[in-house]
C-alpha cells in the first residue's frame, strides 16, 4: 500500500504535537538513545569523517510493478518464449527500445553473459538514453529471500526457506524496506544505515539524515535518527503558519517557548517545538534560491514533469543542492519518494499498432518514471552531484508472467533500476529467469523465484554509501547466507 502523509488535525494535544514535531525534527533529537546503541555506531566513530558527499534516493513503485515488461529480452529465442507466455501483455519486438553499448543509435547492441539482448518498454525512451550513457543499469530478478532457495525447496515449504506472507502487499513492502524477512520488523535498512553513519558523517549536520517526500515509510525507521518529512513545496507545517514564518502567531509561540520552565515535560515539549520551528525555517530559507518562482527564478536545464513523482524528485534535487556548509552541512543523506498505481490487475496495457508506443495504465506509469528519473539525473549533473547521488527503485514485488486476461497478478522476483554517475554502466546485473511455467525459476504460476536477494541489492548500495564490511552484518543480518554482498553495480 502506498505510504502517505498523515493528516494533521486542527487541534493537537501536547503529547501528539510533541510526537509529530519530533518525527519532523532534527535527527539529533534522538541522541538520548545513543548509549543503548553505542555498540552499533562504535566502529563508525573510529574513522575520520568523510570529506565527500553521498546520497541514496529510494524510488518506491507502490503496488507491485510488472517489471516483466519494463525490460524484455530481444534475442529471438528468448523473446519468442516471452511472447508465447505473456499473451496479450507481450510487447511487440519492434516496439522495444534496444539497450546498446554506447549512447548512439549506431552503437552495438548490448548482450549479457547469457547471450540475451535486452530492450526497455517503449515508454522508457529516457531510460534507454541513460543506459547508453552508462548512468542507469538494470538488476535482474531481485526479491525478498530468507536464503537462496531452489524450486524444489520452495515446493517442499520446509521451515525457514520461504519468506513469510509472500505475495502480500503490506508484508512484502515491509520485507523490501527492512531486508529482514524472517524477523519481526523493527527498523528499516535505511534507518539502520543512518543510525550507524550519522554521528560519523554528519557531526554538524543541521537536518535529519533521513528525509521523506512521501510521509512515513519503513525504510527510514531507525532507533536514533528520525525521519524528517518534507512536502513538495517545503517544510511540513503542523497548522497553517504556526510552525514556520514570521507572523504574529509564530512570534507569540516563540515567546511562550522561551519562557523558563521547571517542569521537565513542559521544557522537553518546548525544546522539541523550538527545534521543529528552527528546522522548518532553515529548510525553507535554504531552498529559496532554487525556487522557480523566485527572484531571480531558478531554471532546471531539463524541466521536471509536473506529476506527483516529478514534484517529489524536484524537491529532493533542491534539498541536495542545499547540502553544503552554508545551509544543511550534510555529508550523507537518505531520501525516500514513492508513487502508486502499480497494482495493475486489470487494463494493464493496450498496444497501438504502428505507433511504436503503448497506451494504458502501465505505459503511463513507466513513461512518468522514465521522464522523472531522467530529469532528476540531469538535475544532479547540473548541480555537480551526479557522482554523489544514486537513485534506486523498489516495489512490493513483480507480477505474474502469464496474463489474467486484462493484467497480471501478484508475483515475486523482479527487475529494478540503479541510476547515477557512480554506477558501473552499460550492462545488466543478475540473470533473467528461465521463461517457462513450472520451469526452474517458477513457483508454479509464473511467479519468479528470485536469484538475487534484497539483502545483496541493498548491501551493494550501502557499501558504496560508506558501510564497511565489518559493519555490514549489523545492517543486513542475513547477507552472509548469500554468495556475495556486493553485486558490482557501483564503482
């Protein structure tokens, strides 16, 4: 289910007000818990702070993206297998956007180690461009796993072999974002990374290391670092201009907060609210220079789409531009954005002959993602952060390979994209499943058994971000069960 910001009531109790403000406040607000988790952050504190900047941007495709049509094999044998099983969901081979070894149409077609060529969905022209430039790579057949599992083991359903509650939206979202499918969820893997690295990387940071553009999410849940929720127009306010600005109500509130309090609860409440006001003011002031309606107006070389996702990624770009010492003073940040609509049980795709395009729900979704990711990558290049920012997609799960006549049902392993200047580009990672119902990669109904784990996918990103091999098991307790914790798609 797509996470969304919680509505804020007009009247807040002191307890609920303090709780919401704390969630939106500085990560340092949770420093009182440091002693409890000192064992986790001790190794990070031993190293010198980084001098570079890095950010991870999670783009969550809520509902379960049918990635079987996001990237499609183009070699004749495998494409014919694809088309025979997908039925009316199959994209015509002539419509696919060929992946090439360079940025030009005349460059050689890319071929993976298994001999497959690949093509993107015809709505993803911008992704094709980014692949050719070496700035976007597909990672194939990734999914939630407790440990490597064969089809025979899946069918035997022995204890501890399958992730629990497969094909359930809420459970699989949680497992993707925690990367611990066989334990009760407590924190997200991004939250654990922030807990580990924030004191080391951002000793003088002015906002939380974890920033969400789409409300509460599991990925960024940590023990020490709280998510900071930002809207597509700036700092989230609790009630009108009560939390930011310079109006009469704000001045009155600040004067009240400045009063001396001997009561510990009142004092704590005042401190939390004061930090939230200061953080909101800092954020809005720091991003003012990148306002397209400012004076002078900021102009993105590649305009962002005006869709919900486009607006989220544009705000993330503005926040990254304010990363330096003059504003946020951050060296490491994790961002979360999300877009829904991917639960495409019906009316998934309709092909328009001779137009080399598609119409329908899925095509429109993929076109938006492609154009939004492209605009974001160009924005990172414009502000000199391309090598420093890596965007990755996630989703509940893939969808079934066969059609249900109008769409596809809940699946398992699927394909995802990694984008940024630091990717090892112009190639794919992992392997396509064998396109055969009841084949070696099938549960029995065209739900692909993943050959790469979310743990491996996420650990590769975490390694690039600064998590050491020593600390990796603290973030991904199960990653040692798999052949490698580094899939190689990051430099």
